[in-house]
């Protein structure tokens, strides 16, 4: 019997969190004879009753209380650290807005078997998701096209075999215990985003395989708004606040990501961050629009 710790964090997304858990348990019913799961959910100060609703419907879930300042990376670290007190074979990072397909446990574990057979060691396994409306890939694995500029493209599941990637989203991410023993959990210094990319880069530096599964494993809509279209309408004080806000531009996490992985880009990212604040129209019209074409 293999043991998997399911790791989540949530903040005021009661319906989405309950939906994610419902899909999770549907998938679990297909493997419950060979897999045991234990769920660790950090409720980071929700005021909509998310934690209470989860506890009422799923009393065996470990509900961990945050202080409202953990955000995604801090909440996931909190859940992960709590799970280390128990003996688990795998750790599954799952976003609370991800609706998994029924086959996702089986496919992740088959990818693990492929990894051990092919690379003679365990690794990290990324499940790709699609947008519920566009049906296009929303999250998954990525490879660099230009490491100096930190540009990358998505790896598209080929429906045949696992593929290597360098950057992995943790919307669905399975990590074997041997990986945790070697590189630990998500690194400190990340508040909201980029902690998952940093983790897979940390694994790659240690020659740990990072693979995407052959098929798409769930639905997760990329609902991140573009902050730059209206950024210039904010006052200077508001722009500075948004620069440092973990759910804004998350400047500190971006600097930490560069410091740990692309040190040569750190001065550029620092200067561009303040360029966005001081000259927002110039940045949007001359730099941002050119970059996203």
C-alpha cells in the first residue's frame, strides 16, 4: 500500500476548494485498494467558512490554520512541513481550484514507474491542466527557449509517454519522498508565486528527473488578470504597494527567484520592477507589448 500526502492551501474559495476535493475523491476511489491518502489543507485565514465547510464534509482532513499572510507558497510549505511528521511515500501538491480527472492517480504513478525504469531513480511528476473554457493548456511543464532571457514554452502532453521539462507548475505535482530527502520542500523566501518553478529547477540542479505525464490530468482556469493595462491609473503610492503585494507583482518572490536561479538577471529585474512603478505607461507601451507579441 503506497501512501500519498495530499497538500493544499486555500483562502476564501470555498466552492472551488470543495469541488477540487470532490474530484480528488472520485479519482481516489479507483485506486483505494492500492493507495492510501492523507490530506493536509492550510486555511490561510479564510472568512467565507472554507475550512469549516471542508472539515464538516471531510472530517479526516488535517485542517491547518494560517495567519492570513502565508499566501500560496507559504501555505503549501505549511501543509508540506506538517505532512513530514508522518511516513508518506509521495507528496502531491494540488491547487484548490484544480478539478482532477478520474485517472490522475493512476497516470501519476505510472509516470513514476516509467521514471524509475528509465532513469533508475525517482523524480517529480507534473500533471498538465486545461482551461475549462478555451480547452487550451493552462498549467503544466515548460522548457527554456532562452535561459539568458528566462523565456520558456509549454511542453504539450503527447498521449504516449512522459516527457522531460525544466519548469513545473504545482497545480498537480507529485514528488517522491527520496526527492524531499535530497532537496527538501518549497524554498523559503517565496510568498506567492514562483516557488514551484524554483523547486523543479532545484531538482534539475541535482539531476533529479522532472517529467510531465503523457495525458492532461485536470481542469484549472488561468484566472490571473493582466495588471499592466490599468497600472498607470494607480497613484505612485498604490503602484509601489502593488509592486510588493504577493498577489500583485510579488516583487520579493521575483527577486528571490532570480537570486537563486538567474543571478545575472537580478539587477535587470530589480531595475525593471521600479521602471514599471515610475514610468508605467512607458513600460506597458514600449516593453510589455513588445514582449508579449
